[in-house]
C-alpha cells in the first residue's frame, strides 16, 4: 500500500536557517498522525509545506502519488485536496457563515449551488451550528468560529485535513467542542495531520505520534508507547514539562499557622 | 449694488456654467482613472515582485517629489518640443491628474491591503482561490472599508488641484471667473461664488465618507 503523504529527506530554510532537516515521514490514507514538540521545532512549518503556504527547498514530498516539489505543481488543485485549519480561524469577517463555507465550493470548484449548499447545511448540523448559518463571524464565540472554519475546509471534500494548533487560541471551555469535532472526523476514517499541545487529546485520537525538535523528527511511535515509554531523553523532558503542574508540591499547613 | 451684483451673476451664469463643466469633467475623469489605476497599483504592490515594486516605487516617488504644476508644464510644453507630440490641454490635465491621483489612491489601497491580517490571505489560498479571486472576494472587500475615507480625501484634492489646468490654457470655472473680474472688477462677488462652487462639490463627498464610515463601524 502506497502512502498518501510521503516526506523523504525533506529540507526547508528560512534565509540561512534550516527549519526542517531531512524529514522522513509517511502517512497512510485514513491515518491520524499527531505531531508534538516544543515551540519553534518546525511542526507548523511542516504542515504549511503540504499546502504550499511555505516553499520547500530540497528532498521529496509526494502527495497522492504526485511530487509537490516539482515546479509545475498546481497548488490550487493540491489545496482543494488538502484542507487546513488555523490557530486563529481566519474566517472571512465580511461574509456570513454560509458564504464563508460556500466560497470555495462555488468559486473554486464551480459546483452546483444547490448541491453545495445542501452539503454545507449537513456539515453545519454535524458541528451543531445549523442556526448560525446566516450569522457573521464576529457574532460567534471562538469555539464556534473554529468549528465553522473546520466546516469551510471539509466542504471542499479534501483527502486530508491539517490542524495547526487549532485550540491554542481558545478558552478552555471551548476546547472540548472543537476537539470533539476532530475526534468525529478521525472516527469516520478521515486522514488527519494534527499539531497540538493538548497531550490528552493527542493520546486519545492519534494512531501515531511524531515527536519533533529543532527541525528533526526524533521519535515516531504509537501514542501508548510514546506517552508511557518515550525512547529519547528529549521526549522524556518534554513530557515531564507537561506533567509538571499536576506534580507540583502542595502548600504545607505550617505556612498558614504563621 | 446688491441687485446689480446678483444681476451680474445671473447674466454670467451660462459662461460660468461652461467653465464649471470643464472643471467637473476634468475632475471626474481624473477621479475615475485614479481609482482604477490606484487599485491596480495597490494590488501590484502587494504581490511581492521585486522588479515590479522597483518600477512602481520610482513612479510613486516621481509624482510625490515633483509638483503637479511641473508635470503639467512638462507634458504640455515638453512633449511637443522633445517628441513632436502634442496633447490638447484638457486631456493633458486629465492625464497628469490621473497619474498623480493614481499614485495617491494606490498608496492608500496598498496600505489598506497591507493592514489586513496575513491569515486572510492564507485562508483564501488554502481553499484554492486564484490570485484574482483572492483579491476580488476576500482582500479588496475588506480593504474597501479602510481605504474609503482617505480615498475620498484624495478625490477632493483632485477637484481642487484641477484648477492648475488654467496654467496650460484650460478655460475652467476659475479662468471664466477671472475673465469676468477683468471686465467688471467684481472680485469679491465672483470669488465668493467660486468658493461656494468648490465647497458644494467637495463637502458632500466628505459628508458621504463620514456616513459610510459610521455605517461600516456599526456593521
């Protein structure tokens, strides 16, 4: 079985600085891959290379059998097959929810309006926001906006969805509603590449965890193996930082007596 | 005196009207061309092409640094001498005001596009929009709100600056006014009328920009 996405010896530079170093990563169709790592390790850049928001420099990146580093790559075509959801939603503020969702299907894919609208309505219902179809983004909470942004990508019928820290800008109580939507997609067998700092979510949703640092992939494993028994010292350190809060020593009673 | 003044205005009206028509035609043609040219300039400046940016910067700086009057003389008197090419004074004025106006409107458009969050462009690209679609559906409609008040300000400057066309022989409303003054010495009356003319052309524009600004602030 050939992979849907395959990075091989993939390199990317910002000026003189190399931000992705010899990345080898393959993702099968239907697989859910969560990418973890400290800030600035290149995990977001990796996602952005997949839909051409960043230009890659050398190595190979194949998507659905096509080499994306070819000069002749039709990025508009690739982007219809690769959905992307951002940390700050980036809904179009001057359009209603429905117009946001239908812009791509109608103008890019030139689909039949009634059919596209029916799909949009169905997706809105799925994320529990049918009643917001005529609202404007500013009238919605962050969690609602992010769910609309997910629907906007889904309505293009992509082969893979990329999630770039999509809950990082949300209030804690809104994180859940967004994660539930992503979990639903995973259950349906959608191919997902997820960058996140929600460790519990990563553990629950991932088929495979990829740990990156300083532009390299240090470790790839099943979530159980990665979280219970990380192979590299750097991954151990990283996970310890996330459990730091729960293992903080409690305040002692003596202080209160003083 | 008062009645003879009004009488003078009344009999001069056809003549003043002809001048006003010249002023208004030059102004509105220049405004139309400035707007189209300015949007093209603004969009091209945000495409991040180095060669294109250099050319457009040179164009901008030439119109910033050299007074409109000098451009009028250069094109009206210079072109026939150096290239044997002569343009009627009316169209020479429209050409210069349009080029100058487009550089001014263009900088406004560029600034407005530039001030949009970068994520808007990325979100648009991510759903597969082409560059014309990205600008047409996503970026320019959002920039419109930010650029309208300063653009209307440029429009009023174009209308006022059109009076320089007198100096290359266009008989606009000011020239007509001067002719009447030479004949009758009624300078206060005629300049007062010119004042009102420009005021009632430019003020509604500013007022409209305020109304739009307020309406968009609510929306």
